[in-house]
C-alpha cells in the first residue's frame, strides 16, 4: 500500500508552461499585432485621402460659385490653405487645412489667374490620384481639381 505522500506525488500535475509553448504563443500574438497595426495605418491613410478629395471638391464648388458671382472671373491670386474666399454678399468660405496638417501634405494652388485655377493635394497612398488632370502639380500621387469654365 502506498503512503499518502506517494499518492500525492502520483496525482500531482505539472504546473506552468514550457518555454516552447510560451514562445509559440508570443509569436502568434506578435504576428496578430503586426497585422492589426498595418491594417489600422492603411485605413487611416485612406480616410485622410478621402477627406482631401472631398475638401478639394468643396474648394472647386466655392471657386465656381465665386466665378458666377464675380463677372465670370476667378480670384487672382487663389486663396491659400486656411485663407478665405468671399463668395457672394459677404458670405465667406475658408480653404480647409490638410487632415494631417504637416508640411508634406498641403492643398496647393497652381496656375491661378482670373481665367482659371488648379488646386492639388498630395495623397498618402501613391498611385490613387487623378493622373491627367492637366495641372502642373498633378500626377498619380496627387488629386487635383481645376476650373470648369
């Protein structure tokens, strides 16, 4: 017959994890964190680019409204980022600031005169611009809007 001490040793289970088990779990968690971080950063870039496009289309609408209300002429020079544009009877429109608000990504006005304008924003996701927009600063990494008249 076994003593009570030897019975406890037989029924005692191992406690804790082996080093291999810990390394496997840590590797899986690291991979999941990496995939989540990359996905989050990409969605942030896409969101900022979508806002840039929407802001430029709003700028285009304001410039066309100015054109209709000011003897069929655009403002010369075009207002810069953060500047204002008086559209009609004291109604002002503020040129939006870039969502990232750093020196790399800015709304820029090019080819501005009373006969036309071109506003461009550099996109964070390369190759998603509107190539062939006939703006000097345009290209496949820029989104541009130009005069419609």
